[in-house]
């Protein structure tokens, strides 16, 4: 059992690991020497650059090992959004096709959707946005029907950040490969939580994000399969295989590498099964405490082990969380100018506004305990009774 995290000593119960994770103290310890001592530029040919260069390449190997890639296929970026932009924009602008066509799905992260819309607006790219079913999943037959002779890229996430729904990426990648296009997978939520293998899955491009797996914010990576050509997003001195110029942030790369190694070790020990047991304990406790009022949003089986998205009849999600100050979690709605709007993800799944506005996303992580779960059940159940009009 790992020690308690100091960030949670005096704060509310944290059930928002899908939003961000605390930095693991072991990751902090790994990166600290590259802030305090090993300051050199890894491109320098003298002694001060030698250790940062070795550390950078070690971090590249650690990040690659988490997803079954080779070290020279990892490009460090400043965020998951940047990695998504590099993958999608880079593939489209490098394509030798007149008016390239891209396929994605409507519940992608905004980093994917907004990049696609920018390509439509600025470069005349044609984009097809696939629908999802009631579980938030893409139908492979819809993907097959969407291809055109000009399709150059398909981008479908591994796991939805709100519901945890796991897309059939291996099957979608196979269909994409059969049509001669590239397949990009945003694995920001999946990496470190479930086993991933880019080779076995046939994935060409994959986004991995540090702050979703206990590294600091400001570091991510893009897997680029050997042989894939991308147009750089940042031009300059040729760092990161010429795809992302700028002197590398060695400390943050070391942090991502350390976090990836810890995640790989936990996956090997089946720690994700422990988290899934806690998630189901939370679901069952709420369902027992609020009989007939708790409805699961997303698939029961094919979802992240740490994610529970539910709607509680009779109460709006944001009002419930406002009443339970002892829990930090997320809802299925957004606030615009004082008015609440339903989650686009839940709306795309066909849920009515009342159900979407009643949603809670409760996401567990490395420091969640059985006592935390039982406490959360008690607090949420007490606050949700009696039912109020939603």
C-alpha cells in the first residue's frame, strides 16, 4: 500500500481523477534533479548536456514501453491538446491528396473536434463526424460507410473522459488500415488505466498525457509509428525528430517517463482491478441508498475501471455537488452565463436534458480507499434525499 498523498491531508474527498491527478511523490523525486542540478541543454555536446540527454532518452523508452511502442516513435509535447493537433493537422497537411477527408466522432475531446473544425475552415478539409449509440460507442459499420477515396485519417479516442466508454479501437483501426488511411487514438484517459498496445491494435498515432497519470501538467507525448509522415506543428531547431522544435523540458519528460513506468508496474500487478471493485462498490452503495433513482450513463462492461457516470433522478448534478462540500467531483453539465447546459457527450448518446443535468462523473484513482467510497456513498445519499424536481 502506498503512503497517503499529502495533497489530500485537509481537503475534501477527491473523486475527480479524470480531470487531473495529483503528482505522485515518486515522480516528483525523479524529476527534481533535473530542476535543481542537471540544468544543461540535452543538445549540448559538453558534460552539462550529457546527463539531460540520457535522461530524455530514458524517459522516451519508459513512455514507449507503456503502450508497446519503440523509443524513437515517441515525440514529447507540451499537452495532450498539442499532441492531438500535431497528429491531426500534421497528417492532413502532409497528405498528398487534394482536399483531404477526415473521419472522427461527435463525442471526441474538444482538442480533436476543434482541430478538425479549424482544418475545415482554414484548409478546406472535409470532416465526417460519426454518431454514437446509447452507450457512447461508434458503430464500426458507420465508419466503413464513411470512407471516401480522399480519406487520409480517422481519429477516435480510446476512452471517453465523461463516461469511461471504451471504443473498439482495434476493430476501427483495422477497418481504417484496410482503407489505406491513418488511425489516431487519443488515449489521454486510457493510458495507465488499461493495457494498451499500439502494435497489436494497429494504431498509427496515439496521444498520452502526463497529468492524467500522476505526472505534472505541461507534458504529454505523441506516438508516431515509424514511416508515418507529419507536418510539424512547431518549426525551428529540429528537436523531437523535427516535429516539435524547442529545447526539451527534460524535467517534465523525466516525470512523464517515471509516471509511465509506475503505471506499467501497476497494470502488471492488476491494480486496475482493485479500482474497478471500488467503483462498483460506489455504484452499488448509491443504488441501494437511493433505490430506483440511480441510472448508469455509458456501458456497464466496456468502460474504464475508475469511472462511474450516473444520473440521480430528482436532483441536478451541480446542485448536489454544491450541497456536498466534502466531495470534489464533476457533473455532466456546463455553466454558460449563469445557465446550465447538458453535456454534449450525454446529449449525443440520446439522453434528454433532465437526465443529462442530473449526471455526476465520479472518477477514482491511486489514493482512493474503501473508506473513501463508503464516505462518499453516505454524503451523496444524504444530500440527494428527499428527491427534488430536476
